[in-house]
C-alpha cells in the first residue's frame, strides 16, 4: 500500500503536471472581481500573481483582485450588492460565513452591522488561519488570555474577521474579557507593530496561516518588524479545550491547533491555539462555468507558487478541498475537482458549516 508521504508527493507532482501540460481553455470572455483583504495582506499578493498568470492559461478570463477592508467587509458587500453575485468571488472563512445571518445582533453588531442571509458556495481553500487566536506580549508575566484582563490590547480593524472579530469573541466568550474590563484598540495590521513596540498597547494579535497538516506555516509581515526590534517576545495561547467552549457558545467550527516551537521569532514553547479555514467563495448564482475555470486555474498555478515562488506555501490538493462538501461547494468547483481526481480527498476533513 502506498504510504501517505508517497501519496502526498504524487499529488504535488500531479499538480505540477497539470500546470505544465494543461490544455488551453476555449471559453467565453469574462471579467471577475476577487474581493480579498487590505493592501499588503498575503492573500492579496497571491491573488495578484494568479490574476497575472491566468492570462497565459485562459486569456479570455480577466481576474481582478481588489483590496478591501477585510473579510467582514466582503460578506456585507456581497449581501448588499446583487450586481456582484454573478461576477465576483470573495475571500472569507467558515466562521464569517456562519456568523453572517447573525449580523446586527450582539456580539456581531460592530462587525457585521446587518444580517447577511444570501446563500454562498465555496470554490476552494487556500489556508487555515490562526490569526487573532493568540497574542504577543513583552511581559513574561502575561502567560494566558486571562492575564490580559485590564490590559491595553491591540487588534485589527472592525472590518477584519481574523484580526479584529476573532480576538474580540475569544476574549469575551472564552475568558469574560470585554471593553468593560480591558481596552481594545482596533488599529489594524499596519499600525499594530509600532504601537506594540512603543508600549501603546500591552499585547497584540498577529496573522499566521497553516495547512491542514499543520506543517507549513505562513507568518505575516508584522513578525519581520517585531524580530527586527530584537525585543524578547512572549506568546500567549489558548486554554486547553477552548475550541470546544467557543464552538458551543458561538455555534462555529474552530479546530484546535498547536504552533510548533521555533515557528515564530523567539518562540521557545508550543503555542496552543485554534484555527478557522479560509476559502474563496461566491454567490450561489455565480455561473458554473466561471467557477469551474477559476478552480482549474488555481489548481494549475498553485504548485508553481508553492514549489518555485514560495508564495502559497500551504498549497496542496488537500488544502484546496478540505472543508468542501456536496452541500457547501459550488457545482462548478465540484466538477473541476472531480476531473482533477481530488474530490475524494475532501472526505479526510470535516465539512465547513456555512450557517447555523
């Protein structure tokens, strides 16, 4: 029987083969916007590259990555604007999609101001994010989330699900920490590093992505800034079984994750945390042919980005289908993955729950 490692290499080589030998598409011309995240975020950089390379594979498909204020902005925009339903793809994650219909109600009022009740479908996964589910401190006495009570905490923008909403919900529903007993500063990624190093906040969140095997890790740019300072960093993870606690209270699908020693600057201990899953998604009315073409493109370009450019280190066939199901995936995506021979891989992972 073929070992898992052998299977893994076979899938990677298959992806490279698809990229090198894939047939050109003969399909109608189309323009598709991709709502991503703020300028400088890793997902936007990756999508800009995919959009450029797509012209060599499917010249009649123009992919236009758009910098936005974040995943929360994306879902609200997709709920408000029917003009986007048939020509727009957006970056999101499973918990944002599951929280959409609860917009306008506590604790989502300041993040999702109104209910988003449209039905969306997944195209493919691009990484799992532990962003916002751990903190960084300069104080060795701050060892747990509970120690953050009464502190000044730097988090992301109100329009960002991972940087902004995640830590807010974790603090309140996991540890009873709210704006009533701590100060939360929604500064955003561009300002957090400086505010943290200058002592304006006592602890900060940061972005970090991984794959379904928890082997490949993608630290965000903020870590370069923190490492350059040469200050000793202390990492604050989650309590054991916190994923279960939050899933029960928030009706979401967080997954426990451990960040290995040495993954982050100065990290000397394993960081226990949780993760959600990031996807490209679209409205249920998005054309099947376009969904098919976009997934095939990502499958072709992904191996080169991982093995040659180091831009999509979490790419793998498993990463693209992890969390997808017959119920939550777009029919065009399902068709593409079946042709690639990857659709059965989805059975190794729990399906994402898009609404509760």
